[in-house]
């Protein structure tokens, strides 16, 4: 079964609004990563947060991690139509560096 | 970073045939993986491609169905054998370049449709 579950499954917002996506996972992790996928193509890495970090920023992205609740959130501020994509969280299972991906959130930003 | 060339980008195949997908990386990488993404679903790891030895398959995936080759540190192939419509998916090659050792870089994927 998937390690991570994401919600919402789909999110539709207006350009300029903020988008928040949540990810929950089941087992302990070394780090949690967020990826973006456009139109069913290859994924692009967005940001990595380590298990001993609580918050991380990268440009318009803000990621939080709560290891006690086994959850993470990705916030995209001031969204743009070009942010329309699917977003996946992924957890690192450890030494083999194999990532387990969440179910994904389909974000649509309306111009 | 790593630049990954994956081909074909898409194919439509007949039931019972096989398709080989190629993945070429612009630099030597230690770790290379093959993922499957079924329609509307998330990514599932098929196997880790090991250079010079047999691939390591995840539960639910077997070598007879998904044979993998990795003759060197820059190239790998995944074959989808004896295809059925249930094999219709996007297949993705990914690598972890040695210098980062944490985040994945992906090829652009192969969209496979089996009739």
C-alpha cells in the first residue's frame, strides 16, 4: 500500500490565491520530499525536508513537517496558472534511498 | 543534477507483445530506478536497476514480466513482456546522482497503451 496519503485529491483555486496540500505517512522517515508532475510526464523535485526540521522555504513554497502526527503540508503562495500540475509527497525509506510516493493532489490554478 | 533521456516517449502495442524502454543518463549514477504510474494513480517502484547484477524487484513485480538490464552506470532498459491492457501505464526511469544522494531526477516517461 502507499506510504503516503494526500489531501485533497483535487484542488481548484484562482490565480493569486494560496494552495495548501497535505500529506500523511505511516512509518518513520529520514526525510520527506515534494515533487511536481505536469501532464503525466516526469516528476520534478521541489523541496526536501529532513525529519529533524519543522519548516522549510523555497521561493513561493513553504513546507512543514510534523513527525509526531506523521504529516506534512505544502503551501504555494500567490499561485499562478503555471502552477497547475499534480503534486506528490514522497518519503525516504532509508538506506536504499527508495522513495515511496503519496497519492497526489491535482492542483488547478484558474487565470 | 542529471539529464535523463527516456525513449520511446509513447507507444501503442498489441496484447502479447513486448516493449523495451531505454533510459540514458548524461553522467554516471550509482542508483537507478524504474517506476510505474497507472492511469490516475501515484508512482509505484518496480525495481532498482543494479549495474552488473540482477535488478532488485519490489513485491508484486517479477523478472519474467519486467526484465531489466543495466550494463553500465549510464544506461538501463526495462522490458514489459507479454503485455496485457492492464500494463497500460506511464513507465518512469529515475536516478539519484551521487553528489546529492537524496533527491530523484526523472526521465520524461514512456506512456504505454496496450490494446
